């Protein structure tokens, strides 16, 4: 009985890593589509979202089945409840990657040159790193890495401010391109939100390892 | 086992005790009954003799103490009791009906009978004897019944049984220890070492034999595994073996490194996802685990890998997947180069042919004035020359590529070669007003003379061609500390910064517009590089735009 339960827990682990890999792929693709004005890539990313949603539902079903059938306690319960929380954040990251891709399609369609803000590229790279690290922390059960992800969120927040300032300057200089600037602000906000979701994932990873969530330690 | 030994021994002892006591008591009882009978009969004979001699008073005189078990009775022929040792004769009933009395009265000399009393649990033996005076003498002796006798010794028997049982328990314990002790103390690793009792030795020798064969097989397996490990560890290709749940069975260092695994972590029996989350790789694995062979080229760590995933099947079921990672970066680059080369070749061949065909068409159509025919023919001739030179260069290069141009190595004096080449180039150099000088000293290297001549010619030809009017070319050949050094220095147009390495590429031209004027094929320096490689020499280039270029070829020591 326990053997079967262990197997199911391992399966849950694998499915979560798979979902993690999917969102990593989606966010990297969205960033690439945006920065290189690659409409084809953007369409591909938008198509990934369905797969991510499906995976989220699968994992959710598995978690509920485990909760009902095995009535887990202690560490096992923690692992399953953390998984339930994590998939919500992961699914949100997938949605936001799709949103970024949508804007990328629009920008590529208009054929407008990329704005002169280098910070949006930095932001994309920083968020990709955060998502990647949070999934890595889950795979390796690495506490140090989860804390690094939480700390790194400040970098992304700072970058968001910089992008915002860049865009304000840009609008002041070329008031005709206001729409593009607004689109970019949206993209930046999405990246910033993705960073927050990655932070949440890292916190839940920490909870599943130590049993303490950030609110309890503060 | 211990319990069974205990039980059976106790059972045995108890049965023995009971059986023995029952049999012994039965025998003893039978014997004592016979003895009693004999004694009663002898007694009766004695009393009858006493009566005949001592008269009536004899019995009275005898009346001492016969005890409870012994009784004397004298009976008249009509059954009246005349004397009884136990009771008052007058109160006693008539004894005529008693079988022993009847037997005597019927004329026998003696009669006997045995009567049991169930209530008293006794057995009485009656013996009657006819006396000379016609009366009957009867003696009776009472004995307890056989069952009673046995019952009377029962406490003793129980005592003995308990003692025997205790002894048996002790013995059984010792016995069990004796049997089981050596079995428990058996060292199964070295069963033949300690001496258990001999009945065990067939088992032990069998175990020892099996131990040896298991040990042998283990060593073989370990050796084979070690072999496989060494083999896979030293492979530059990545190797990954997964079971049907995509857990890692074997992974070699190359695969672990290229998939970005931690070097000091052991990934054996972990899920593949713990190692890599690459989605394309996951697709390949899914396909392989589904039973189809899959192949793709994926980038890992900045290099291109051809990944082959094949299912591992046994008994027609899929047991896992085997992934092989082949580094195809160079192959892809080479392929790219080949593609570019063929595209360039066709382009380069087409250009002169288009001119030739154009001029020839005009001539054939009679569109050329008689006076111009000579000029047109000259152009066709020069274009054909270019074409020929190009084809010759391509043939040379392909020969060098295939390595069929290998010639016998012999000592060649680079200085001499340089002088000859410069002589050959004297006319074109003069036309371009370029001064060519050779300096240095006799420098002998081992090599193919024709190839070295070609190398020298291409270098000097380039130096003259890409020079300015009034410029100079200096060819120097000198033995160096480690081999020989050949340098061709010019004061020509030079090569722009950052493009110096590209000039060795096939058909690469720094200034594409000049190819027609100079008549070069764009293959000269490629040929130089190839020849240098064949001779183990290093080519280096230094150049400054509008100042000049120096190409050095360093030959290794002979």
C-alpha cells in the first residue's frame, strides 16, 4: 500500500517537473518572440497554453485523489498541498507567457521597431532565470536556491521601475508611439507578475521541505 | 523443531512408563494369584492332616490369627457350617450351594472356585477338600483385584512418570541443543570451515559449492559491469539508458555533462526529469518508450548534438529506451562549408562561361564587325583561361582534400624554390611595377617539391597581385630554431582588420569587385593552407590595411 503511495508521490513529482519544463519553455519562447519580433514563435507559445492548463488539471486531479484515497499526513500532506498551490502559480505563469506572446504577435504584425529600452530584455532574462531557478529548486529540493529566487525578485521589481521610466521618457519624446509604449508597459508588468509567481513557487518549495511558509517565519 | 523434539521425546517416555507399569503389574498379579492358590492348597492339605491326627480341637487350637485375608471353614455334608475362623458358625447360612462344596460332595477329592466382590473390589479364592470324616474343609483367601492392585501402585507410577518426564525434558533439551546448536552457529559464508556434525556435511559442502559458483558469477558480473562502465565512461558520445518509467539506469560522463547534470551527483535510478527538463528531449524519449525510433538534432551547451533515441525491447515488450548523443557541430559546419563551396563553385564557373557564351553568340549572329573579331576572340580566350585556371585550382583542392596528392617527401630547399618562383613572376611583377626580392639562406625542409612550389607561387603571386604600383615584395627563407620559416611580405593593399582569418576560406575575397582585374580564383590561400597542413606547417598572417601584409609559414624540424 505504502509502496503504491510512494509511486504516486513520485509520479506527482515528475508531473510537476514536466509542468515546470513547459512553463520554462513558454516563458523563454515568449521572450524570444517579443525580443526578436518572431511572430511564428509567438503563435507557438500561445498554443502551449492549452497543454499547460491540461497538465494543471491533471495534477490537481492526482493531488485530490491522493488526498482522498491515502489520507496523507505530515511530510506527504505537505508535499501534496504545496503541489496544489504551486500548480496555480505555474498555470498563471503559462497564461502570462501566452499574453506576452499575443502582444508580440501584435507588435510583429505592425512591424514597428523595438523600443529603445534595453531593460525589457534584461527583465525577460531575469524572469526566465527566476522561473528556471524555482523549478530547479523544486527538482533538487534546494533550500538555498529557493531563498535566492525570493531575493532575486527585487532585481525584477527594480527592472520594472527602470522600464517604466524608460517608457515615460520615450512617450515624452515620441508622443505618436504611445500605443506601443503602453503595450510594452503591459509586457513589463507581465514579466514582473511572473517574477512574483516564481517567488511563490519558491516559497511553496521551501514549505514542502521545511514545513514553514514565509508568513509563519516572519 | 525444538518443540517437536520435546514433544516426541516426552510422548515416548510417557508411553514407555505406562506400558511398562501396566504389563509389570499384570504379570506380578497373575503370578501372586497362582502363588496364593498353591499356598491355600498346601495349607488345606496341612490342616486336613492336622484334623485327622488332632481331632476336633485342632482347628480351635489353630485359631490364632489368620488375618483378614485368610479364612478356614468346616462344613458338614448337609451344608451346615461346623467351624469358621471369621464368624459364629451358628449364624452362618447353609453352604451346600457353594460350587467348591458341591464339587467335593459330588465325589471329587477337592473343589475350587473364584468369586469376585464388586463392592469390595476384591477377589476370593475358595478351596474345598473332602476330609476323612466326611466333612468338607474349605479355605478361602482374598486378594485385591488386578485393577485394584494397579490402582494401589498408581501414586508410585505417577511419581516415576514425573521423574522420568523431568529427566526426559532435560535430555530433550540437551538433544535439541545438540542438533540445533550447530545449525544455528553455521557460518554460511564459510560452511566448510567449522566442524558441525557429519550428517550436515553433504548440505554444507553443497552450500559451499553454491557459494563458490555465486562468487564466481558475481566476479564475472562485476568485471563485465566494470568493462561496460569503462567503455561508456571513455566514450565521447553521450550515452543514456532509461527504464520504461523513464528512470535513469545508466548515464555516462559525457551525457551527464552535456545535459547539465551536477558532476558529483549520482543520477542512477532517478527520474530523467531530475536531470533535464528539455521538452524536445522529452518528446524523443516518449516516442522511444512508445516503441518508435526517434532522431533529432538539438543544441546542448552551445554545440549541436544528434540525439538518437531507440526503444529497448525484450520479449516484444518495451523495457526502456537508449539515447545516444553524437556531437555533430563540426559535421554540420563542414556540411555548411560544402554547401557554400558548391554554391560558390557554380557561381564562379558561371561568370566566365556567361561572358564566353555572350561573345560567341554575338560572333555567331554576325553582329561583330570584322575588325572587332580579334578583340572578341581574345576576350573569349582570356575568359576560357580563367575558367581553366579555376577548374585547375578546384581539382588541386579536391586532390588535397582527398589526400590523393601525397607525394614522396624529399629534401627541398625553400630558398631555391623561392628564387625560381620569383623568376617566373618577374614579368607580371614588372608589369605592375612591383620589386620582388629574395633573401635568406638555403633552408632545407622535407616535403613534396611540387606542392611547396605551388605554395610559394600562390603566396608570391598574391603579394604581387594585391600590391600597389611601386610597391615591393620580400620573400625570405631561413632555418629557425624549431624548423624553418618562410615569410612573404608585401607593401600592398592589406586586409581590413577582422577579416584576416577569412582569407583562407574558399572563394573568399576581401574586395569582390577586383576579382576580374587580378584574374584570381579565390582559392589560392585555401590551397596554401592545405599544403601547409599536409606538411605540418603553421600559417600565420599579419596585415594592416593600405600598409601591407606578411604571411609566415613555419615548418616543423625535419
